[in-house]
C-alpha cells in the first residue's frame, strides 16, 4: 500500500484582531496528484493565532487516509514552533506552558497534536506576502472567509475541487 503524499498551504486572518467582535477566517489549500482542494471557514469572535491553528487543523482533518506524508506550509511562526517543538513540552506538562500557565487555544492544540502524530508531517515556514502562489491563495481565501465569503463565492471560472477521499480511493483501486 502506497502512502499518499499531500501538500497543505494554510493561513488565517483576523481583521480587528483582539477586539471582542473580531471576525476571523481560515483557509487551507491541499494538493495531491496534480489536483487541488480549497477549504475555508470563519469564526466570530476570534484571533489571528486561533485562525492560523484552525487552518492547520482543518487541513489535516481533510485527509481521509489513515496515514499520509504531509508537507504543511504556514506563514505563522507561532503555529510552526508550536507544531514542531512546543506541543511536546506542553503535553508533557499537562498542556501547561512555562511557569505553569495554561496553553492558549488548547482545544485546537490537542486535536492538532493527535493529527500530527497520525501522519508523517513536515512543517515548513513560508514568509507571508512574499509572492508564494499557494500561500497568497490561502491568504486571499482566509481574508474572504473573515468577511463571511465562502469558497463558492470566491471561485473563479476554471477552478475545481476534489475530494481527497475520492483521490486516495482511486489510487487504491489503481493499485489493486
């Protein structure tokens, strides 16, 4: 059985970050076998960090394979450091930070931790707003989501989506 390889580009947006009515948006762009899936959503109130994490969480949740090789791109140092390093220490300390302070967004971190352990995930940082096409797309989708726009409202002619489950099932059928 071949383990599917999937690349995920994520971003979060939260205009008026920190205010009690801040509307956040998140997006993930998943690519595998030359196809692309775009997902997004929003939450009010929210924070930018929460939206960055939600994008990662939802991107990983969209993978139906039991185990996949994942390259995950984020422009958030908070998300990257948390996924690569901090989560291990937090978990060991009962989801507490240094000086016994509780981990913020612990509900998201626990789910992300579980999914990162399920797959072979390589976390990569990409500089935001630097012209990287998929990061720019994830940013535009997250900003649109923060305004309440759905993917279908944002889609352009010629865009398509696919189900990762459908893709991995087709691969399995082809191998049989």
